[in-house]
């Protein structure tokens, strides 16, 4: 391929905005030449065997180049070998493609940092021409494959390719970075748009496909995927692992992990996987998974995925959990020892309906995934614990939402429920807003129409109507209005304020605050006590773990605490050593807010161990605001970012105002 440089202005490509009207108006004159405008400048165009091509975002999804409205991928078959020495996968993928219009002559895919070696139309064994655009920042490139003429509109394209060592959707760990210290490890995280760094695909949730995979891996390592294991065949020096996912899923739900794993059965449909150092603890922590799954079925309807397994990943996994079907990925920070943080599993179970079965059409409507999931998660919690615990958790979510909006800015359009992602990478828009503001909206809608007894049948109808499909907020709104057309109260719903207005929700439901009363009383004792007035007037045993978490959150939001007082409390409670990550996280924030220098090293050491963005990003932001420690925190990040997954390093670099 040749790069034809019109103007050399590619440095700020991540902030690109394609000026579609400009291109559309001039396209008749420039024919094969396409012009990309970046930050009001022209970018160079890449030419390949099939001619020149400009990357153009899809009218369906501003985060994708693909055009499933013209030719859509309907099935994926992967055949890949893992190379730990090179930190790559190599092999091929077969994409089954259906043309939706007779005059369509290409299928358009998303790729990012893939080395494309050749492409064939499988049935005729015809080598295909293709063009690959110049990369557009973190979005990757547009791959367009010429469709050869045939009498039918169905094709299978075999793409031979390799990933690259720094694929944004993969985390490669050296043996010393694992718990066992003997074997390497690799795992994926493809949400939102990182599947394109693992395989050529239509990397948009608008498209759902079945998939199967044949994975060649060393004999001493296990392979797990977001699919049903069909067979494992021993070969000389390696094993072939075959997986099938017969329920159509979006590309970001394709998932893989390869490492020295053990497994334990924890229920009739569930197995937990982890390194042997964590396996017994994990089996105990997630022993209630089947109860959570059955409760979710009572609320949402039949579970269609067959099995519900869990994989406890190494600490560098950036999220609390990832709802990969058949195999939820979870962070080891959930291993609190008392199952107090296992509600994250309820969240991922809820995704089996909200996000996996019924999906946002693109990430501008992300709240349709996450807001619904938090809403169902809390219903599960309410049934397994109590309505008071459900509302207590919802109140805590409101507190988190307030902080998120404060950090982002109350007028920031990314605090809308429905956002505009034109020119904005989904990773840059990620926050607690779609989770908590979305949950709050659904709780408001439920209250408006008459409560759970009325709303839950609507939920089941919604899931059944849109199962295996992707939809927009307007489609949800229309379905809701039609379902409740005989309910006069819905006329008072201010849809625009909820969906398209930044900041906090217009209404906060009147949550049951029974469990908050004890916390409020203890908070006052905490704030009124100092180290000179006698022994600490509380033991901590009088409240539960979830109440302790909220207590520390309330203390954090109060005025900075005296350092002498914090030293006495640390001596008594050993908060920096507790296993519960939520408690430790809030205690570290309290110390940083007080500018307690003794807390600095424990906090930085912890973020080096834990890659979960929920903890790392706020702690690094807190350090950034502590001017005397800013340089130390930045240096710590730069020294350790090589151990982070891409999405963590990328977002924290932005939080620390570092130029990429």
C-alpha cells in the first residue's frame, strides 16, 4: 500500500470529525479520492490494491465504519492460534455476508491494528480486492471488501490475518504478572469498540451474529470463551478447543481468555474459573449464583444462554464485571470474603436480558443496556435481601451519580441519557451516568404507572418483543407509550428533560431510608469525636459491610478529616489492609482528601495492583487535585501503565491531562 500525502496533519487524529456534507458535495468531482477533515484540516489518504479510500463513519453508528444496512455479516467462524512469544493471534475468520440490495458491490468492516494478509470468497476460492483506509485515531480503519458477482446474495469471505502485540482489546500478561507466576495469560475486553482489534467485523451492537471458534493453544493452558465448549482435541504439543455460540450476539460480546485455570462447579448451570490461587475463595464467594439467576428469571423470563459460568480474571481487568454470555468476566476485587460485593454478579446476570438479549443499537443509547441492568440488579437484590436493601443500594447509586456529574460538569452533554457520539470515542464518554441516571428514570417510570406489579409484566413483554434485536431510545419510548396508552399518568412524563437534558435527573424517587438512619447517627458520632476526647466511640460491628461502605462515602463527602484522627482510626480498624475493596477505596480517598502523606504510598501501591477503573480513576483524579503529590502520581502512572489494559491507561491518561 502507498500513502498519498495531501497535507501532513495527522497528529491529532483522535479528535477527528468527518464533515460529511463537504465530502458529499465534492464527491462527484473527486471520484476515487476521498478527503477526511481532521480538526478543520485535511488528512492524507491511503491507497491500496483496490484504489484509494477515505474512512467514513456509518449513518447507523457513529463509532463504526461498517454498513450493515447494505451488506450484513450473519455468522462468524474463527480459526486462530495463540502465540504468547509474539503476543499475537494468527489465523483466519470466515464471515458469512448477506447483500441487502442488488447494486451493493462491497461489504464494509471495522478493523484496528490488524495485519490483513489475504481475503477470499470461499465458495469460488476467488481472491478478493479490498481497500483499507488510513486509521482514524482510536476508531481504527475501514476495511471494504469487493463483492464478486454471483447469482445469489449470500457469500462467505475468508480473511487471513494477524493481530498485533498492542491490540487494544487484549491484555497479555507475563508469567510474573499472574498469581501462579509460571504461565502467561491473555484475556479480552471488547466493549465498547475493541473487537475490531481482534477480528475484522462489523463492530457495532446494531449487528448480532452467531459465532464459533477453533482455538489452538498450549496443552498446559485452559481456553474459555463466551460460548459453549463443543470439544477439546489433544494434538502433539497443543490442544484444539472448539466453541459454539448459537444465540446471535454483538461483536463486543465475543470474549476469550487463555491461562493456567482451574474450575469448580457452583451450581447446576454454573462453573467458576480462576487461577488455582483464587479458585476456592471464588467458589465460596459466588456460591449464591444460582439463586440470583433464578430470581432474575422470575423477573425477566427464561434464560436462553444455557450455562452461566464465571471467570475471575487477574487484577488488571478494568471493570467490575463483563457480561460475556455463558462466561461472565469478574474482577478479583469482588473477593471480599463475606459475599458482600457479589451483587456485581447479579448485575452481570441481569445483562443476560438487558444488553445481551435486548441491546442498544449504538452507544449513544448505552443507558438502554446499563440503566435497565442496574434497575433489574436492584430488583434481584430486593427479592433476595429486602426492599430496604434495594433502596439503600439505589440511594448509594444516587450519591455516585452526583459525584460523576460534578466531575464531568452539570452542563456536560455527555451527562444526558441519550448522548451524541459524533467524533467522540465511547471510551471517552464512559461514566456512571447511563447506569444510575438510567436506573433512576426506570424507577420513576415504574412509580408513574403504578409500581412493580404493573411495570414488571411490561418488562417481560419488552424483553420478549425485542429479544435478539437492537433498538434505539425512540423505539423504547414508542413501545412504552403504546403499552401504557390507557394510563393517563404517562402524559406527565417529561421525556426531553429525562433523555436530552444534562445534569442530575429531574426527579429522585423517594427511596426507603431505613438503613440510612443508623449510618447517619454513626456519621455524627464519627464527625463529633476526636482523638483527645477519649476512646473511639464505635466498634464498626454494629453495621453491615454495605453500611460501612456508605458511612465511609458520607465521611469522604464531609469536610477533610484531621490527620491525627485518621491515624487513630487506622490503628484501630486497619482500613488500608481490609479485603473489601469498596471499604479500602473510600478510606484511601478520605486520607488523600485530608492530605495525609502516610496514605500516599499505600494508595499508589494499591492502584498498581488493581486495574479496576472504578477505583483507579477517582484515586488518580484525587492525586491530581493534590498539587504537592501530582507529579508523584503521574510518575507512578507512567511507570506502571504498561501493566494496565488499554482502556484503563487511555482514560487515566486523560484524567491526568497527559497528551497521548
